[in-house]
C-alpha cells in the first residue's frame, strides 16, 4: 500500500478554506496541474457526487472518473478513483486551530504490479506526488490567507 500525507496550518477560518476546496469553478487556481474538472452527477456535493478530471500527476498525464465516498461540510471531502492502474482513496480534511485551520491531504493507494509497482512508487512516483501536493497546499494557503 502506498501512502501520501501532507498537513499545513492556514491562518484563515475553516469555512474559508473549505469554500476554496469545494468551489469546482476555482479548482484550477490552486491545482494548476488539473487541465479539466467537471462534476458528472446531478448533485454538486456530498457522498455519491461523481467527477471527471484530466491533468498531470507526478509528471504523468491522467484521465480519471471519481466518486465522493465521504463528505462532511467544513471537515472532510474524500473520494475514490483508479489512476495509473492503482486503486486510490484520497481526502482533504480540515480541523479548526487557534489561528485558523489545519489542512491535511491523504492518499492511500494499492500499487498495481506487486513488487515492481512498489519499487516504482518508492523510486519515482511518491516523491513527485508529495511535491505536487505541497504545491497545492501552498496555493490553497495563499488564497485563504489573502
């Protein structure tokens, strides 16, 4: 199992950070590697919402369809998808702090090719993925602290 987790403190209310994370029309302001994002279900939020996303992750182009599996306003937005042959469950979590909000991104995934997939993940994918998530978090922080 692969795992990526990143946390940052943001000097802004949880509600403001949440609004940035879940405003699908503004997603590309902080996730610059996303080329296309569209909600594909009638519902625009909540468990069961589906979306289609195209972009670049860890230097590789992807085209995925995802489903929201956990959603609690101002607390958690989690989805599952399949990318590069790996089954992925990812989430954004928010917690209030004394100065604003703590934002955590988590991604758990099962590598598709046994030991070979695990080696590729450790040597190439994970570090690039972590760097990309760090960039997303810095962008979200910058937007929220304005």
